[in-house]
C-alpha cells in the first residue's frame, strides 16, 4: 500500500521495497518509476540480528530481495543499485563484493550499466538540485569517474571484491587518484 500511495503522489523512485508484491511491481513499471534495490541477501554481508524475531524479519527481507530483483527484470522496471553502506563506514569495503553478487540476476555488463549510467539517470531526476552536472556518461563536460581493472567485466565482476589489487587506475572528476598501469 505504501508503494501505491507513493506512486499516486508522484514519487519517481521507490527505495528498498523488498517486500513488494506482483501488483506493486506492476504499478512501479506502469508509472515508469525507478526501483532502487539494495542487495540484502541474508549472506555473509548481512548485519546479523541477535534476536530471533529480528533474524526472522531479516530472512523475510532476504527472500523478498530475490523476488524483487526477479520482478524488476520481469516487468522491465527502471532499476538502480542502492546501498546503505555509506552510513556504515566499516562496511564500505564490502560494496564491490555486494555489487558483484548481483550477477546472479544480471549479466555483468548490464549490472555495471545499472550501477553507473542508470544510477546517473536516476540522480539526474533531481533537476536543478543536481550539484554534479551531467553524470553517468563518458563525454566532454561530464564528470569523469573511470576505473581500469584487472579482470574481464564482460565475464565476471568478482574483481570488485579486491579493489586494492584489481583497480589499476582510478579517475574521479577527471583527476587520476591511482595509476598502477605499466607505462
């Protein structure tokens, strides 16, 4: 019901929504809205709850996460990659691994497109509030955040789990921060 109310009120992005049902997913698709899903998969990256009720709810969300990704694909919903890791600094180093896990739902290059260009499209919806200018694209005038990796992103994104060794070049806003490429 919350998703339905949000869409009727003109909301353009549903955050989380792991417990959405088929009808809610269809409504997101029909509205042309975005679904920013988080990789809550009940695995080694989960914030394990100490109490039985919390663990049961966490399991429900993990199962709902799988269904949510499946519905997002089935209904061709504009999907963004979301993460709450920014608010849990000690978990930031798991971000790449968590993204790589989503290849169980998407081919690797499609997943990279979601996490970069598609997320840029979603952020672009904020219009005049957008402090970044053009993002999510590689072209003159756009902010250039680029990575050169040791790995083949068309085959696997597992290299993201080891960013210290696999990220060979890191460029942010057009400025090089790391370069271990041979001259």
